[in-house]
């Protein structure tokens, strides 16, 4: 075993353990990242697990180690680490809209004079989205915690950008105003004035296969996947709320009940909008169409899916009795069932992935929405 240092895309250094191969070459068997996260090859396979460092910490509630992806890690002739995936990936970014009490917002000034929200690219190995959002404003005299952030929306392009919103108190606003007065790179933008999206970096890659076709896609940083899932509710004949589940045909969780969902598609270098993906997947897997899913949660726990770091945008929608008449199983789900919501919530192990937490968030959103429409009738029927 031989240990060497390798450079990462951001200029930091990783410690790499190399091992000889029978053909006379060598391969990477483990990598210790700068934050202490250790990537380890599982035997002679191309499955990589992560442990240590920020992964699996008490704050994230993850079980460690967990499988990060199936692919390869290589060290090129320039001493740089390269991360190889079977399918093409896109970066996950976060931006933060910090709102002052008068409705104005904090913006950063780009080199060309345009404005953008503070933000950064998410570390696919060790960061949850809200944690990355907090880090993106840590140098702006703001000391905030993830629980103060709320999701303002998700936009897509060459990457996936999750926008968080935080309402600053008067003391925080005063600090920001003082900072902007002495720093030309910071602006306070009046309410209603436009601010451009985050100009986040996209990891470079070399694609050796066409888009959405398996091959060897090589990046200079670990990359995530993005999915959308849907909790589709309907009223049962007993007056109680039901939700559609199906049995997964493929690993992970093959044979387990799950809510409908799947990966965001790519076309022409652009990423599918997560809400559109939720609608499409619901139609493909259940035959039911909806055009207004509501984002209720982001499933971004490290290790929530053993195939790769997968960030799941989780939606709620409601189907009418007429919609439910067209229910049929398709794509990755089989044996569709219309199950009692409360019964599923009473059993935390009933659903695959983190779909129990997703169902709870979706159900809470549903009850709040129904109560707002008809407080007496809807609240009394549950």
C-alpha cells in the first residue's frame, strides 16, 4: 500500500492510498478528504462507501458508513483526483435570500456589476443543503442556524439551485447595512428590484458516452443525483385520507412499499424542473396526472439512498375520485395500493428510503391546506 497526496478542484489536498493491480498498474483504494471524510473501495469492486468526518455525524442522523456511488476514483498524471460515474451528473447549488425587515434584500456584486444572491455549490459528500446555505453567508456578519431557513423555490439550468429565504431581525439588518456601507461588493436591494441567480460553478467533466446512456463520466469533484417524489392523497369512501404506494421492483428497497418518484431528466444540457419531474413520474407510475404538486420537504440526508448521494425534492398532491379511476401500475412500481395515511404513519418502517418523514410532511401540509379552505368541515372530518 502506497500513500500519496492528491489535489482537489478547490485547491485542497487529499490523502490517497494506492494499491498495485495484477496487471502491473495501480488503483485508488481509499481517499481521506480534507474534512476527514474517508472514501473506501469495497473489496475489488467499484462501490465506494463513505465514513468519518462530517458524514454520519450526530447532526445529520445518518448511519455510517454508507455507499456513496458505484464508479471509480482515479489519480491522473497531474496528481489530481478524478471521480467517475456511470451516468452524467449535475451540481447541486444553494442560494440565500436574506430579507431585511423593510423588505429589502442582501445581494452580492459580480465582477460585471450585476447582482446575485449569496450561494455556493453543495459538497456532495458531507453537506446537507441547509448547512451549505448557512456556510454561504457565514462571511457576511450573519450568524444563523439551518432551522431559520425556509425553502423559497427550486430552479434548474445546467445545475439544480435550491433557494432559501431567511428573515433577518433588526440587529442583523443593522449589521448588514453597516457592512454594505464599507464594502462595494455588497448591496442592499429594495423590495421588488431584480437580483440574478447564483452564478455557481459547474464541475468540469469529460463525457465518454451520450447523455442518459451508461458509460464513464469523469468529474473533478464528487457529484450528487437529484430526484422528485410525490405523496398523492385521495379521500376514501370512509372519509379518511388515503395515499398511493407501490412495491419497488429494483434495488435499493426492492419489494418494499414506496411513494412514486424518480430521477430528474436532462435534455440539451438543461435539467428538468423538479415539479415537472414529480408530475411526470406520477403519471408514468400511476397513470394519474397532476399539474400542481406542492413542495413540502427536501430529502437530503447523507446515506438516504445507497446508490449515490441523492437529493430528493418531495411533493404533495391531491387526486379526485375521477382521477383515481384511472389508477394503474407502470414503470418502476408494481402492485399499487391505496393505503390509509394514518396506518402508514403509525409504522415508521412501512416505507422505503425516508418516505415516512416525507409522508408526515406532506400530510401536515395537506391538513393545513384543507383547514385554510374549510376550517370546520375539513378539520372535523379528520
